C-alpha cells in the first residue's frame, strides 16, 4: 500500500503506478465495509471539494457529494453556465482561485478536443489536487469502479477476457472516455482485452497503442475486432456501450447517419449466451434501453450495473481520502 499520495491529481490512471491503483482499490474496499457496518470514517472533516460541471450528471454529482459528506467534508456544486466561467474566467484563474478556496477541485468537461486540456490547465495552476470527473479522453473514476466490480465478481482479473464493445444508441454522440479508459486499465491487470467496434468508431490511436503495451507488459493480450458476436464469444465480462465516431466526423447529422448502419449492434440475451455461462454484463449507465441493450439483459441476473454504480462512491471516497487529507 502506498502512503504518499497527498496532493496528487487524478486526471488519468495512466499517471498512477499499479501499486498506487491497488492502494485505491484496497482503501475503497475498506470504506465500503465501513459504510456497510456504520463505522465512522470522517477522514476529511472540514475539507471542501469544489465540483465544477460543464456537463450534467446523475451518478457523478450524487456520488461525489455523498462521498465527501460521508468523509466529513462538504461538496460545493458549481455549474459553468451559471457562473462567470461562461463569461471569461480562464482555466488558469479557476486553478489559482479555487485552489485557494477549496481543498480539492473536481471537474467534468467532456467537450471533444477541449476537456482534458482544460482540466490539465486548471491543475497546473492549482495548489490542491484536481480530480477528473470525466473528460473527452478519460473517465478514471468510472473505470476504477469497474475494476473494483470485476474483482468483487470475478476475483483476480488476470487471464479474464473482457469485451469492450461498441453498441448502437440514438441519444447523442457520446465521449470516447469510457472505452478508452477501460482498455488502458484492464490491460494493466493482465486481462485479455477485446476492443470491438465498426470501422468508423475507432478510438484514439495513441490510446490504443498504450493499451496494447499495457497488456503486453502485464502478460495479457489486446485484440481489435469488428464483429460483436465474435467479441462476446467466450468472454468473462462484456461491456457493450455506445460512443461517438469522433475520429471519423464531428458533425452530428453525419454521425447519426453512420450510426443507423449499425442498429443491430445491441446487447441482448442471444449475444450474452455466447459469453461464458457465468459472464457478467457491465455498463456505466445511462443506457438507451431496448436500443443499446435489452431490458431483459440490463435487468437480468448477469447484470452488475447497480453494484458497479455503487462502487463509484467507494473508489471516489478512497481517492479523496488519499489525496485531500
């Protein structure tokens, strides 16, 4: 366990060692037990987390607000639209000023080509830890929750096969951050990672190269596939979700036209039956029901989506406790 994480930013798990990530998971498990039995754990009494949102949220805001409160601190919700951030406050100014008001700054900024750069600019100017609640490239807290869930449900991840598959959704052109962070972190734990998508839905080449190298170093494997059935076949974990074709087009109308070619990329009971009999279905939520995934699968016995959502709370508390104390 690492004990020298005070003041650290968490923008991507790629910048944390595996030992440091193991520390997050170990502490998250302990905090989960503490909450289950009512054990006091107010490690951040009187600390304040500034939570800056450029995009709306359900799980992210609720889990961070609940988490900092359970640690004895307070979460301050800040909407970019209703503050001077929308009228001229720069990223550097936010880092300098909020870094003096708060004990930690958490940011959700998913604009393509903007989000990660904005978070890093704030972090460069801040004297307190900056936490990435999701950007255009990474979603570290979701993926830490996913890792914790896999360990709870499947034991040692090493040698397990995960299918990170694109699925059709009609709602909007979603960020690449979840699949990109999944292929990065799961490979570091020795998993056999399958990235499955139609040709127009490629991920960032530099991320794919890092994921392949992560898997090689950890003794796992990395494979790109273009058939959803093949991706599910024999998998231990399936994680089908929609993401945008950002590297093909940034135009919403064009992306919708492309997506309509692949409406049959849906996670359903037939495809789930291709995986291992004890395979688990994962999704970060929200999902487009009966478009991206059937109700029967999402609400069925192999789905772990609610445990996965709960684990956001515990990994976030662990990182806050480690970095903001």
